[in-house]
C-alpha cells in the first residue's frame, strides 16, 4: 500500500463541483480545505506507485477546475 498527499490548487468559481468530484474519485481517502498557496490537501491510497500516479494524473488532474497539483508520497518511519 502506498499513501500520499496531493496538494491541489483550484480555479475560482468551480470549487464546490470540483471538490465533489475529487471526493468521489476512487483512491481518495480524505480531503481537507486549506488556506494559502494550495486550496486542498487530498489523502490518496493506492496499491503501488504506478496506481497512485494513475489516480493523480488520469483522474484528479482531469477534473475540470483543478488548476495544478503537487504530490508528496508518504512513507512510514
């Protein structure tokens, strides 16, 4: 199991619709709205790194209203 945090910047005016689609995306475990340079922090869970890449690139980035993302892969310490 691979987990990660995806920092998401949203386009103005579509926040509610975009957030709903992100929450409904398979692999998204949790979402948090934040203030600052990013608008959302999305917790991702996937079987492996290629699967996580698919969720971020093919699913989340394809949602209308997502302006940009930055993914932080997490590890247990």
